[in-house]
C-alpha cells in the first residue's frame, strides 16, 4: 500500500513533459554501482494487515492500564480529558508545519502564544519559549543560556545530585565540547543533605546552579536562600519543576529563580513509553536574547487585526548559524498545544483539584507504608506526589513480587544510585484509588513476611 | 485598486483563553477524594493560580475557531522546500493511540514491554537496511537533535584516538542552517565550502581546507538546491583521505529510498527525519524524530541505550529485547526512549510500503519535482539546468516587475496554496524552494503551476496586487517590527478578574 495517486497515463504524460522516457532516467546522477539497491525488508502490507500486525506488538505489552501502577520518576500517569485528543486530532493543527507564514498559521501561533502565557503563570516567570524536546533537554538548554549569558567566561555549573539522573546524563552529553566543569553530583550517593550542601560550592566562576522541585526523590525544598546565595556571586539558578505540583506549591519565580524548566508530560500527554513529551522553558525578560527556541509575539496585521508572529528570530540557528545559543528547530508544537488544552479544560479549580488529589493520596500511601514493619519513608522532608521508601529487601525482588500481583512497583533508585539499592520511589496520582494503595500495602506486607 | 482589494475583510480575531475566562467555570471535574486530607505546610503553598476558567464547550469552540485559521496538509498543497510535507496517513494516528502503546511507562521492566522493545529493535534494523549503516539509535528527538548527536559522535571518535587537534567542521554553503549551529554547540570551528557552477560541492575549495585539523564534512545530498552531488564519491574520498568523517544530513532522504543507501557511498553518520521521509505529521512545529545511523567504526559511540537482544532465547522462549549500552557511548541525548509515538507512526508507514513501495515514494517524489520544474522553468529562472531530485529552487523574480519572492509567496495564498520556502537556500537570489512530495497528483501540480504562471503575469500587470497580498486569507501581512520592538509575549487575566473562591 502506498499513498501515491498517479495513474500510469499521468505518469507517462509527466515524464514526457520532463523530457525523459522512464522513471529510472531521473536518477542518472546517482553512482551506478550503488544505484537501486535491493532492500531486504518485509513485503508491502495492506492497511488491514498492518493494523493487525501493530496491534500484535501492542498486545505484547503490559500497561499502566492493565496493571496497578506506582511508577513515576519523571513520567506520570494522569487523567487526560477526552477533549484534549479531539483537538489534537484536528488535521488543521497536527498536519501543519512550523508557522513560518503567519497569515495562514494564526491558529498555531495564537495557541503557542496562549501556551507561553500559561507556562509563565504556572512557573511565576516572565517569558516562555514555544518548547523544547523534553525536560532533560530543557535543562541542557538552561546551561546553554547561562553559558551564552557569561560569554563562556564562567565555566562552572553546579548540579544537585537529586536532579533526575537522566537529565544529569543528558546535560553531560550536551556540554561535552563546551569546556565547562559540572560539579556537585559526581558519583555521590549522599543525597540526604538538600540545598545547603550546594551553597558551599558556589563561587565567582559559577555560571549556573541546577536544582529540581520537587526533586527526583519527591522532596520539596524552598530554594529562596539558595537563589539569594547564587545571586550574591552573580550566577544564575535554574529550577526544574513538575508542573502539576505548581498548581498548589509556591512558584520558583517567588523563590528568585532565573530559569524554570521542566517536563510537561503530566499536562495531558500520554506516557507513550517515554515520548514525545514536552520540554518547557521559562525565564526572565532580561535573558530573552540568550534563550534558545521559538518565540511567539503579539502584533497587528495590515488590516488592523490583532495577530501573532514568530519573533526575535535573529537569535535562532537559521540566521545566527554557528553563533546561535542552540541548534533547535523543530520542537514539540503539538504537545505544547496538548498542555494548553489540558490546562484550559482544568482551569484553576480542576488543576488544583488534581494536585490536591495527588498530594493527599501520596500522603495516605506514605503513611500506610510507613506503618509496615521493615518499611519506612526515607525522608521527613515535605513531598508532593512521590516519595522514597527504605525497604527491607532489594527493590528488584520486591517489584518482582508486586508484578505477580498485577502491580507495577515504584522505581528502583539503586539503578542510578548504586548504594541506595533498597530504596523505592513511589508515585501516586489521582489515578490511584484508595483500594489500589491498600492493595500495594498488603502485598508489601507479604514480601516482608516471606 | 483591484477587485479583490475592494472586498472588505471582516474582523476575525478570536479572543484569547484569558479573555474568554469566567470566574468559577471549569471544563472537567474530578472524583471526590477517597483518602483523608493531608496538610501542606503554609510556607510552601502558592496563593494565586491565575489561569483561565472555561467550560468544555468554550475550549472546544476556541480551538475550533483557531484551527480554521491554519493551513495544513489535510487542507491543501504544502510544497514547502526541505520540509517534505507529504500526506500523513490516518492509520498511523490510530496505531500511536493504541492503549497497549500509549499507556506504557518508559521505566517499566523490560519483561513487561517486549512489544515496544521488539518494535524498536525491528525499526533499528529497518532503518539500517534502508540507509546502509551498521547501527542506529532511535533516541534523538528531531533532525537538529540528530545532527547534534552525530557531531558529538564524530568528536568522540577523534578524541578516542587521541586526535584532539581536530576542531574544524567543513560545511558547504548549500547546507541547512542547523548544520553550523550543531557544530557550534559542540565547540567546533566552522569553515564554509562554496558550491561549484553546477551546484555541487566545489572540490578544489574542499581540498584546500582538508588537513589534519578536520573533524569532518556535513554534507546534505541531495543538497538544498535539490541537486545530487555529481562528485559525491570524490567528495567523501577527499574527506576520508585527511582523516575526517562525513556527516550526511538526512533531511532530504525522501529522494533516496531504494535509490541509494547513503552508507554505501561512504557516509559515516546520518540522521533520519521520521517526520519528513516517513510521513509522521509535523504538528505545527513538532514533535519530530531524528534517529541516527552510523558505520561499524562509530557504533560504540552511539547514545545509550540502544535496543538489543539481551537473551537469545531458545526453541521454547522467544528472544528477550532490552537495553544495551554502547562501549564508548557519548551518553544520553534526552530522557527515556526517544519519540516512541513518532517511531510507531513511521514504523507503520514502512511496514505498509515494503521495499517496492519505498522505492516508489522516491521515484514519484522526484517525478513530481521535475514535472513542476519543467512546467515552471520558462516562467521563473532555475539557476541549474539539471534534472533535480525531490525539490528544486527557482528565482522568485519576474522580468520587468519589482515584485520579490516574498510577494509571490504571499500571493500564492490567495490561490489557496501554501507558499514554497523562500529566501532559502541563501545562495540563490530570491529563492523559492519547491518540494511537492510524491503524494500530490498531477491535477494539483498543474493547478499550482498555473497559479504561479498567472501570478507572474499579475506581477507585470498589477504588481501592487502582489505587494499587498494575501487578500483572501483571514489575516493580512503582519507587522513583524512591532512584534520585535514591543515584545508582547504573553497575556493575562484582566486586572479586575476575581476568582470564584
């Protein structure tokens, strides 16, 4: 099955207009010895056959729907209102390109403008770009901003060890050729200390401090003092956030953050095995010229109508070429739309309600688990919807047992922090009922007794 | 004044979500809590959450109104050069939404996601076969992200050999703008290589820059002129001779499926754009997906993890798919497993086409481009007298008229076509870069060519009509200077807005 509409007659008429006899004649510039290779691929399928084959792959998975899930660690299961996907499924949105021609792209442009507005309000910042690939790359782009802001003269970036391990790894990859030193998280498993530890590392050479809120272990720290400390020596602070938490938590903007980034997946985007997700990036107006990514601004058209365009494009790769802060081009347009639709459906009331449900259910779960002999919640720091549990046995063993009972247990912290192999990171959202939590508690009890 | 100008356009502006907001409204309610309320410390609580409040119907109508302001592939012909705006098959959308895929968490144990992992493994194998590379990563999120990945791999390769003096990346003037930016991010120095009179890489200029400080060459082939480099094997040989590597920008792969495997001619690294070549929708600016293929010599440097077989299985047990960490990996380039939802769509597309269908894609993409080129050549100058590949670049100039490429582009909207890419590539004066793709029929191409020929006439008889275009679209030309000067980048609830609480 192909999507090529030409009849043989049309094809021949077109070849004649071009002035060649057959299709092969169009490829004379291709080196003859490599031309027209035989591709060893399965033969063509009809739509019906392809649908069946793909359904087979899908059926070979267990999912967060077929099982009870307490897995989070950077990707969270939330209820997605039906209307979100109905909007995303409009061909006018999903089959459009980047809005380079504003006269016929106002739908995309206004929706990005509204998305930018929503993100600045949630994070408490002044400006937002049109998105990055995901939370990890948004953190890496924060480093790019800071690097450009200090014109490469400050070379130290401090990263909290309780920033998501995959974000930290991505940051290391991105900065390989930049001559930066990344400090603060080198092979340390001492994550008990919190932001005080980081303050001791700040100096005149510090371009950026990166922390997470709530952090990888679910903890909530107020970074106000840390931000003030960073600013004393002129550096910047980036806070990576979970946007759902910000429905009820003090914003990083209030704490004095310079850059607030995060993973927007919790805002109406399916888990989809890790992507596509949504990296959001917000900052203060004074850093806007060093910010990477697309930006939509309000203007008027020649008929006097309010309208929107891509603006400050001189920052971007297609104009600034090798001096651009980043090479980003295609971003996560449709996912930004998803998050804006999600937020506008929930509104103030719904968004708070989701966050409160998460908060209450997670705290109920933590309290119940803490009561089980041998288990304890590892920190007494406030947390949002995720918390670390110190377990009596290796987490992998416990999770195997949970799996037999149809439960996806929490994330095994030891995979990233080798000395913490008995710690499990449990996420609870509005999707987990009290019955599910009670079931988890019952099965955890069993594991201990075996 | 022309007839069209006389038509008074109604004001079509859609209020923002914030202007539509009304205190106390909500588009969804959630169940009552079934657990006790836990107390959040006051010092951590936020006071106001000033986001809009709307009913579901308000939200739907708002976005429906906005959607009507968009041009799209589903709505019409979108010959945007270098962007491969082909038709996006509907079945792909259904597949990506299957609950068995959409509800899988990226950190599930491998035993519970064998469907996903088997599919990703197969996708790696298929992309290897299509491109002639030894290994593929599916992790990069978009084309530019794939470029960054590729350049990091090239750098890591030289560093691993103790060859630290290589800091120079050669980039032809016909390359995509992301190429220099990707190299710049990795701290490399960029040297631009000119094109020769036939639109190929200037071999002499290339040779002059080749020394032991060269990291490599970033080659777009077919290039942004839509031309296949006639000396591609010499170009690659030249780079290899000085110890450099050749990066292939796969943005133009839609010309080469079943025609040429880039790995076979000696390209060392290449990214794929699944959102161009393999029909996944552009989403108004993403998500894309930019897998990267490499030769055997570079396999160990791929981002971790890639998908592999971690247990061969036996007669009774199928193989177990899992994550493999290449020995000298550059590390992760993003969190989790790449743009799985996009990969699913592209996988479905490849599965349906098979080897013959894939070749047909490129044959007809090239046929359509050459047909348009042949029909338009007498009206708009095409600087290179050659058979083009999947796209071509014409000069948006009409003799005896002061109209520019921009005016022609805007006027095309009045004929209900999306304009071609304009002012790119930079090496063609007033460039109009036209890529029709294979999914357009002859009638559409003819209507488009007819419109352009008519516009060329209009340029002579009524140039103001073009300067003022578009006329029939809901919005006219925008004041871009105002946008950049005033920098209104977000909106808020009205000042007197009081939340219902």
